[in-house]
């Protein structure tokens, strides 16, 4: 029920408050999503979507981190 | 798909499992709170690839499972009233109340519709001014802001033929309930990533300090879950009861302030019954007085009276499962009297319930 999936914002339209909308691309499937909870979103950003609403912007720097941590553990021969 | 596939990568999963196995010295019981995580853990066989020193138990984080049977009875009753279009997330339709589920109400002629977003229900309301649209607003903190947005828009656009049945649950009171039960055996928690996306980390920091228990916030994909388990074990082995955020690509410390604000503009905390568990103080969300015109229970004059748990009649142990005290395979009805087609208790009703996930994916060894 609490699943939310990442998608890429390709177009932003609509007005605040609570009716700011975006077209979001989920691997080829385009949906209209309410982005009022993330008004700072820009075209090209990735966001996390649940029941038609974007809950959060995906931080691309942080997304890399977990794999970088892997690599450093690897170098130390820990894994 | 970007930001999905890499978190399912088999080499990464293997490496992480190895890391967990190297780090684990003692026996630990770790509870994932969220049903979405339970589903992913069982589906991906996570427990099978890590050391059996770690026991994973499954928390109460599935709103479909814990919505009380009495609320479903009320939903069925309202759905059957003439002139009502009843809107619900799909997962709720097959969940039995004490007598019926919404699907059988539909078979009896009720206009029950599955929606993807609460805004769909609002649209149906605008398109059908001569009907009453009732939305079954279930969810944890993840979904509550979206549900609140539907009431906010109905209010601001003066849509009068729209109302909701509020069945919202808050996670931190449930964790405290488990920790204070006196019989708790859980050593560490994996907190639900998307609940924290909205709420932030503050409540969990308090829990971890007050109860001296590590809490690791994480996501839903195998790499996320294993990273969460690894960090939780590391904190447990080093005796560091604190909060760590293993889902920092999505969760910020402060959560989503706008979403939280809207949620508490529309709702206030209230006591709530959790199916299989019972009453937990301040663990729910009810519409504020200002928005009571959107309260379907008031509009249709249905009074809900909670009784002793009717699921208990079947010797269903879902309450113990959701507190981490038992596993689904320990239930005498599992897979025999109780199946997803004929669920006897809450953890079998939704695909995110622990019993249902075990039934679908787990190879159970019936000899032990
Ligand atoms: S298998 Fe069925 S009866 Fe047993 S605990 Fe799970 S839901 Fe309850």
C-alpha cells in the first residue's frame, strides 16, 4: 500500500495551491501527477509517486552513495 | 527502469548478504514495519540468503490488513445505499468485514469503483452531481496527505457530494505499543521509507533514545532492505541504539513539510482500533470538526461500535505475528483453513500481509 515508484518529470503545469501538476514518465508510461507537495520540482527531476501524488524529489547524489560505499568496502577487501 | 533496476542487482545483493553474515556475531530479531517491505523480503527470499542468527519478523504496517472489520461493515452499508458511488483503492475490495466485503456489495448492485488516486474520486463527484461519492480513505502517513488533499480540494471547490471514511494509522504509536507490551522480543526496527518521506526522522529519534533501540529507515528494493539490515546489525553489534537513514535518496530529516502541514490541517490525531491488535491511543487520524461535512460516517449516520476482535474466534494469531512474536507458519490454519481466497485474519487479506506473502512466495518447511 505504501509503495511509491520513481518517475521522471517531463512537463509541469497547473496552479498552486494543491493543483500543481506534472507529466511523469515511468519507464515509458506517462501519468499525470499532482506535484503540490514538491513545488520546487523542475523538468528532468526524478520524483517518488504514490496514489497520484509526488511525495519527494529523488536526490541523485544520495542515490549514488550506497554504491560508492560498496566500492570502498570492496577496496578494503571487506566484501 | 532508472532508480529501480540497480537496487535489484544480484551481485549487489550477494555482496550485501556476505557483509551481513560477516558482521553478525549474536542472534538478533529485526522487525520491518511496512507491509511493502514484508512483501519484498518474502518475495525475494531475503531471509534465506542471510545468516539464521538474524530473524526477520513482520510488523503491522499494512493499512489494508489493520482496517477494523467494523469499518468495512460501515463501508459496505454505505456502499449499498441508493445513489452512492463508493470509491476505494483496489486492495480493499476483497477484505472481509464481519459479514461481507465490498466486492459482494458490488455483486448485490452497489456502485463500487476502484480508483488509483483520491483525486479520481473527486473527479467522479464533479461528474455526478446527483450522486453521493464516498471514498474509503485508508492509509498510513504515506497516503494520508493525498487523502487530505482530496478533502482540501472538495472544500475549496465547494463539492458537497463527496465524503470519506477515514481509516488512517500512524506508525510511531504502533512501534511504542510493541515496545511497551512487556513481551517484546524485537531488537531493532527497519522503519518504512515512504512513511518517513512524509514525516521525517524526528519521531524515530525519540523512540530510539527512549527505548534504546536502533531504527534504520530504508526502502523497498532488495538492496535497500539488505542495506537496512546491515546497518541495523552493525548498530546492534556495536550497541549503538540510534536512527540511521539508509534511504537518503528519498527521505529528508524534516520529511515533507508541505504534506505534513496539509495532513494536520485536515486531520487530527485520534485513538484507533487496529484489526488483530486492538485499540492504540492516538494512533489514528480523524477529520477535524471544521471538515465534518466530509465525514461519511456522520453524513450517512452510521455508528461504528468496536467489539472484541472477531478474528480471534478462529484462533487467528495475526495479532502476535504483527507484534513480532510469531511467524505465519506457526499458525495452525495457515494454508489449510486460511488462504488468500478465504482469509480468516487480517494478515492474510492483503498481498502485503505477512501470511499472504508467506503463502504466495515462501517454501515452508512443514516439518519444523
Ligand atoms: S494464517 Fe490466517 S488464521 Fe493464521 S494468523 Fe495468518 S491470517 Fe490468522
